[in-house]
């Protein structure tokens, strides 16, 4: 009898499947992280750099340098957005990298914004301000845990329709900072009011762990006729971000919030269309329970 081939002793498929690099990506892990190649290390280095950037924002906040603190978290979000793409480009996805990405996201977009906002405003509300900061950090961790728990399950209605569930962690951090963006330009005291900030931060925290459908970048398919316009708009937005960063970030935050009702409407329309298709298919099936075979 021939000895079993070494190819058949590979790791089972369920062990090779790992969390994707981002919520709107659909890739497969290439290993369990033991014995990473130099190519596979590059995305993990970027993830670690994002973690360093987010935690450095806390250091700036302790020194009272609020603008640098917020920009450090924004830089962490940019790095978080490219590490998964580089991992897919290099075919270097791994469970190790995915777990590192989740831990880095929890610290950079959960803990760091909570501490920064507490030092900037919420500390003046005594205990309730700290509770709001804790709620934001905990909800971010719960969101990432839910994502990792569902990653290998087939039953994901939102993802199957091209949507995300709740507000992603980097977007949640950006929305939590939105009052600061306005305050930085206007110096209006209302946007730094601890009562307002506690309510705002708690609302954003609830959006992160909500079950509502939100837009996914991977599912957006612009029409061919407007693609050049969108490229031009993206270039102008980048220029605006360099010239007027706080107003541009404010506009992006408002734009995302304005698109949330549209996402709910679009998701509801897709689900109704799918329900009609399933109903029509069942009614037209000659072997359905309503029309049993042989008349029994």
C-alpha cells in the first residue's frame, strides 16, 4: 500500500480560513502565522505602525496637543485601510495578521479615541463623562469581536447583500471626533460641552454595535458615465484635505451620516427583491410542498 502523500497532510480548510483583513474584504488566510515570510510581514508592519500611531495620539492628548492627537488617529485609520489591501496584493493574508489587525483596531479606534475625548471634554462631566468614554471603547471591542465570531459563518444577510453591519470602527472613531473638527475651526464652546459630547459619543458607540445595514466601499459600483467625475472629486477632496483638513473631515463625517438612511433604503429594497424572487421560485417549483409529486 502506498504511503499517504505529504500533500494530503496539509492543514484542514477550516484552520486555513481566517478573519479577513477588513470588513468589506473577502479573502482567505494563507496560514496560521507560524513562520511568516518577509513578504507576509509587510502588512503586519503596517498594522503595527497603525497601532503605534493611534497610541501616540494618546500621548499628544496628555500633553494637550489636541490637533496632533486627532491627526495621529486619522493616520492610523489610513494605515488600517491599506494594510489589508497590501496583504491581498501580496497574497500574504494570515490568521496572525487578521488577529493583530483586530487588536490594533480595538486600541487605535476604541481605547485611544475614548481617552482623547475624555481628556479633551468628557473629564469635566465627572463620572458620566468617563462612563461615556468606557461605552465607546467597549462597544468598539464588542463590534470587532462580533465581526471575528461571524467571519466563517455563511449566514450573513448584510454581507451577502453587499453591506456592513453597523458603523466600522475607523469610521466610528472619525464620527466621534466630528465635534472636535468643528470646534477646531470655530472655537464654539458648545461643541466641547461635556454633556453634548457624552450624548454624542454614546450615540456613535451604539451605532457601532447596531444591527443596521451600512454602506461598504467594496459594494459600491459607480456607473461608467460618472467614474471620471468621481476621480476628479476624489482628487479635489484630497487637495481640500491638505488645505482645509478640519472642514474636509467635517464634510466627510456629515456625508457619511447623510448616507446612512440611503443605505437602509437600498438594503430594504434589495431584501424585498430577494424575497419576491424566492417566493416566485417556490411558487414555480413543481416539487414544492404546495404541489407534491404524484399528487400525494
